[in-house]
C-alpha cells in the first residue's frame, strides 16, 4: 500500500478508535469500576491552554475532576448497594402484603414442631409465615465490633436478665445466616451493649442516678457515628438495641436519636415510660436461675389441676399491693396467694397444679411469671397497665391468656370461675402451640424466642403490620 493510502487510512481510523475509546470508558464508568478517567485533549492534539474558551486556571480542573470521579464512583456504589437493600425490603413488603390479603402462605408443616396449629393463635397466619420465610431468606444483621466486655458484647445469661445476655451471646456467636460481616448488606445494625452490665459496673448503689450509663451510651453512639457512615445516613432508624433491665428505657435517653428513632427491644415495654409500639419491640422477660430451663418444666408431668389460681411474690408496686391486700392467704385450698412461699413449698409445683397463674406487674410492667406460666401450661392472667405484651405484633394473646383490669382485682375469683372446662382447654391448647416461641435453644431453632425477637425487629425495619 503506498504512503498516501496509509495516511488516508490513518485519518479514517483515528476518529473511530477515539470514539471507541470514549464508548468503552463510558461503559466502564457505568459499571462502577474504581479507576480514574483520563484527561482527553481536543481532536487537534493541541493544549487546552491554547483553547480561547478555557483559561489556564481551568486546565487544572481535569485532575480535580479525576479525583472527584473516584469519589462519585464510590458514592454511586454506595447508592447502588443501598438501593439493593431497599429493593430487598420492598420485595419482602410486597409478598407479605400479598399473603396478608390473599392468604397465600408457605408450607407450614415443615416449620413448626406442633402437630396441629390453630389459626386463631396468630393475627394473620399467612402473613406471619410468609414474613418469617422472607426474614430467613433476606434479613441480615450487622453487629458493631467496637467496645470491650463486659459492658459490650457480653451480658448475663442467668436470673431475670437471661433474655438480654442470651440474645447478645447468640448473635455474637452466629456465623453466617442472619448475621452479616458486610455492613453494606445489612438491613439493621445492632448496638451490642448490655444495660444490665452498665448498671452493675457504672451505677452507684442507691443513688438512682442514671447519668453514668447514659453517658456511656452517648459515648458509644458517638464512636459508632464517627467511625461508620451508617448511623448518620439514617439518624439511627435502622439501628437497634436490646435490654431486659428495668432501666433500659432510661439508658436509651443517652442519645436522643436512639431514644426517638432507633428500634429499642425492651422487656420494660411500658407505654407510660416512652415505649412506642410502632417502632419498639417488646421482648419476654425470662428468669433462668442457672441459665437452663427449670428441671420441673423440662418434661413436666402434668398432675390434675386442683387450684383455681396461684401467685407468690413480694409487694413490688401498687398492683401487687392490691392483689395481696385482697387475696393473700384468703383461700389457700382453692386460690393460694402468698407474699413469697414459705420454706418447703415448691413454686413450679403450684404452677403445674393451677388452672390460672396470676401475673401482676411489679414496679415495672414485665414479669417472668408470664413465661413461667406458659412453660407450665398454666393460663397467664395479665394484670397490668400500659404493658405491650411480647410478640403481640403477630400473636393473639387472648387466644392463650386472659387480661384482668386492676379495678377488677376484688372480684378476681368470680371472673376466673366464669370460664368453662372447654374454654380452659382451648386456652391451654393455645399455650401448647405458642410455647416454642418463648424457649431459648442452644443453638437457636426456628421460631424460638431468639428468632421471634429478630422477627419483631424485621417487622419494624419493614414498617409492616401483621
């Protein structure tokens, strides 16, 4: 080929190659790759400084645009990942709402231990099972690594604060599944501090001063917000804490956004103390004195229930004071009510032999007697004010318990004696169905209390009501 032909070919191909280069780079930028976009000169290969439309000062801007492009690409990747999380949430909302409206559910026989499942136990059975299935498939929790035990990443797994310690422990030990190590994939972020341990190590006894653990919470959130973008991105709305100490609500006041915006999982779920059912989660108070299920309740041999109702406990708060004032020692043969049991009497034996177990609130609304009654298949009698019952977002408590108004305490025996044998058995059948939702397993199992707590958090994150 002669020289002229070569030059002609060059003039034909050069614009094509340049055009292809631009197209390829635009395609790569669209994919979100981490690379700098090269500075393009004009077609005459002359300096931009010689272009009358561009000043010398502006010739430095392509370099700045290159650094800015890197930042913008990373921003787009974050938005893309955020959009992915949002798309997952939107998809879950859609299928749950469809199940709620049309009764479309999953194969439930594969999921629950009970052989028969009564529909009226759940507010919306199809929506609950679909929601749980979506949680297992999509929900991811990120646990912040900041902080040291015992105030963070640790909690008591015995006595009345069992729920707090066991939940923190199980989530900390979880590998994969509902837990993610990649915060960009997370739907919620867990703040793994223990209010019980704060009170133990930071509180001055009998001072009733909440400021030491409020300051700790404030400092912890400040560290999280300064090291990670996630808190500031949402003002804490996709973060959650968990506490079974009575002062959990007080601790959350250490940060106003935690108190107002975040999901607070609390045993002390008292509306009068700022519990918000639309965003907060009520969790059951479980008292495992040595960390294990009481021996009498592991495989209980249910005797004949010879007592109408039973209670034993101290005078904690005005509701118990009224109960003991009217019923303590009044009829120990049919309705034994004690201000603590005398030596030689077994607490769980009374529960196993009673039709009803009285569960009055103490100074705070939650009571471990509710779960102990469920373990004993003794019908819980809820006597409280302002208490949002655990998992009431999905469970119909009226199907396995009864509520008695405080003003009806004087006529308590009359109210309880009004139930027929058939009604009592139906309530106990409900207890047998939901019992698995209040049991801790090691390792956790489907539908147990650990997963039910997470499911309630999942619903708050979805902003879906069942």
